[in-house]
C-alpha cells in the first residue's frame, strides 16, 4: 500500500480524553477514530490488524473442528423471552422496536439465536458434536464505556457454541478450544494467563478466562509464580464485618466499607454459638474468612424471591487455609453462582441488620445471579480471599497478584439454554434429552487494543510481526530525488513479490515527519532509502530495539525474511 493512497491521519498531541496507552496510540497512529461513546471506526491500518487477528482465530478455530457461520445482529425479542434473558439481562442489552412495534435486541451475544437454529435442524445425537462460530459485531450498552476499544459499546467478537450429546464430549471440545485460544493469544504475541473464572456456579474446571497481564486491567488475578495455577479473584468472598449500632443504615454502610471483628464478637452479636456462625453470615474476620448462609425476601428485577438464600460452607476454624477457602468457593456456592458472593454478602448484611438469620432450605434458588445485571450490589473494600504471598492452592509456588484484561472466555453452559428453549435430541436409546452446550468468546477488537497496550514505547506502537498491519515500512527520504524514488518503487514491488506486505511512504513530507510517523505506526521493520540510493544501499531499522544496519538492495529480501 502506498501511503499517499491510504488514510492514516496521525496526531502529534495526546488526545485529551484518552487515558490509557493503547487508546492514545491507536488514535495518534491513525488506526481508529471515535464516533460516539464506545463506538469506533477502524481506519485502514486498524482494519488490517483486525483482519490479521481474525485470520489467526479462523485458522485455530477451523483446526479445532469448528465451522464458521454468520448470524444476525438484529434479534427478535421472542428468542430472548424464551431463554428468560429478555428479563434478566438488564440495561446492557440494546433494545429497539420495528415500525410495527415489534421488539428486538441488538445481539450482545448469540446463545439464543444459535440454540434456536440448532434446535430446528439437529434432532439426533448422531449429528453431534457440532461446533459453530462467527466473527461479528456485538452491542452492549456498557455502563462505563472506556479505554477505547477495550470496553466499547459496539465491538467485534468471535463467538463459538458447541452442542453435545454427552458431558464427555463437551469436556473434549472444551479442552480443544481452550488449546485453540492459547494458540491464538500466543500467536498474537500476548503475555497472558488462562485463569479459573467464576468457578462457583459449576466448578472450577468449567469456565476459564484468558487474561492479558496489564496494569490497566479491570480484573485482578492471583497466580502461582511457579505452576499453572491462576484464578480470577472476583470469585472471592467478601471483606466486611458488622459493627453493632443503633443506626442500622449507617452501620450497613460501615459494614460495606470497613470494620473488623473477632469471631467472638460476631457470634456474641448474633447471639449464637460460635460454631453456628457458619449458618449466619460470614465475612473477613481478622485474616480469616468464614462463610455466609442467609435467607430473606428479595426482589430481582420484577421477580419476588421468597426465602432467598445462598450458602457456602467454610469451617469456622482458626486454621482456614487459602486452599480450603478456594475449595469451598468452588464447590459450594452452587446454585447462586460465584458472582452471587457479593449478592450473598449484601443479603447477609441486610439479614443481620434486620435480625434475620436463616437456615438452608431447598428449591428457593435463583440461579445464575449476576450482580450489577440482576441486582444492585454495593462495592466492598476488599474482595480478596487469597493474598499475595500465600502458598498456591495447588501446593506449588507462591501467589502473585496481577491486573488482567479479559480477552477470551470459555464456558461450559450445560443445558441452561437447551432446556429453556427446548433444544432436544434423541439419544442412542431413542430417548429425548436436552443438548449439552459450551460457549466460547474472544474479544477481537479488545485483543487488538490489548496488544497495543503491551507493545509500545515512548515513540509509539511496536507491533508483533504476526499481527502488524504491514511487514515493512519503506521510506524514501526525498521523493524528488530520482535515484531514491526509483529504488523505492523497485523495492516496493520486489519485496511484495517476495511475499512481504509493504507500506511505502511516498508522501512529500520532511524526513522528520516520516520517521516520527513510522515510529508511531510501529511496523516491525523500517527500510530507509536515502543518500546512498545511487549505490544501492539502504538502511534497515528494527522497531523494537532500534538496531540499524546498512544493506545492499540485492540482499534485502533475504535479510528481511
Ligand atoms: P467484561 O468482564 O470485560 O465485561 P464479559 O465477561 O462481559 O467482559 P463475555 O460475555 O465473556 O465478556 O464476552 C466474551 C469476550 O468479549 C470477552 O472475553 C471480551 O474479550 C470481549 N468483550 C466483552 N465486552 C466487551 C466490550 N464492551 N468491549 C470490547 N470487548 C468486549
Ligand atoms: Mg461485561
Ligand atoms: Mg468478565
Ligand atoms: Mg466473560
């Protein structure tokens, strides 16, 4: 591509409203422009990076046995009503009406559409497993769109869905896609960790997030410095301890933000035996965590829940170890889901304030609770249950904390959608049963921004070779000089013939401008054609380390390969 014919509007100044590196640099280097809050145009260079990321994803997904399709972004409300998410998804789902007043959603995700498709077409276990994926624009009316492409309201996602006749088949495909995701992020050059995510709902093996390590990440992950153990600490119980007071509302607030109590104090306040604290609530007590069991009435969206409760069973002992706590949160949050920990804590605090403490009771679960989406919950000061420096739960190494950007998420859905939407197959014995499903997402545009976040220096972006928009930035210092212009044209075509993608800066700009733009754009290799053009000598500069070397034009293609 010749730069004079492309559209790469670079900026010298740092845009005022861009507060993270990737956002600033993608704007400054002319990769993207903002259109509305959380809505972006991908300019030619940005588009090229996306295409490279997408090509890697397609390669890995196809290799994993998934078939590509393309589903509508415009989705009828009826499907979302069938799954129930029309009511539970909350304001993040963009809703609209057509001219006849029929309701629609703009796809935030595609479980409903794909489940209805497969339900109508697949009737026998013989056709399974089936894994389908698409790369498509998603819409989510995020409360806080920010950090440029990292949290948009319109963004590009690769989403995949798998359908199975047995749990073993799901496990197998999950493993394969997990591997494909690891390959994708490795090929994009990213420093990432696959972490156990939201493990409460169905056990730690059943959902993982792929986290790019970065200080601006919105998630905190705990990982072992020597083994593969890594977990998102959002699964952690809560830190807050009640202090008795005559003003419950004020105390509620206090509980949510601070406070420390000993076990004795809590149990005496609750007027229960210390051992029964297990049945009442739990928070952080000094450095120990105890669990919560609460019940009360609660309203979720328009649904009134009676005797709502949730529980996890941690021993209230002096010797709770990180490992035990992890194990319990994995195993016992069960129906409420791990996100429900915050809900639980909220309810627990309320229950305590109102003097209600309850026992376990069956069939009153509200499943798949998602705070913020389903319930308003308060923020707690410290959601950690595992501390830096703790021994890793797998017994290997020490826990380190890091911030992460979630670029991918794999999830064993089970029969959540197939049951509510009647997606059934006949098994070997001719019996009807719901399909078992998995879903798998990669934030394509977020991945591009995450790479920009990890690969930059004070002069601009530094693209990893695999997803750089071009391989080589070819620059003629003075395009009016015949020898330079001719050599530039000759190398432009010969390097392309040798299989490289070339960006030729053929603009009539000062050399300083061209070099600054080249650094900003960040292609891995810069080839400069200057005064020695008549001798056939060019200068090669490696973007990531600044190394320079003079090379004869005839040796160039071989050197660059
Ligand atoms: P987050 O926790 O960041 O809100 P999520 O858990 O809601 O993300 P998923 O529903 O798991 O996201 O979607 C799959 C992938 O889509 C995510 O792993 C992420 O890479 C990407 N993604 C989600 N929301 C956004 C967004 N607002 N902008 C860009 N990418 C997003
Ligand atoms: Mg989200
Ligand atoms: Mg998430
Ligand atoms: Mg997620």
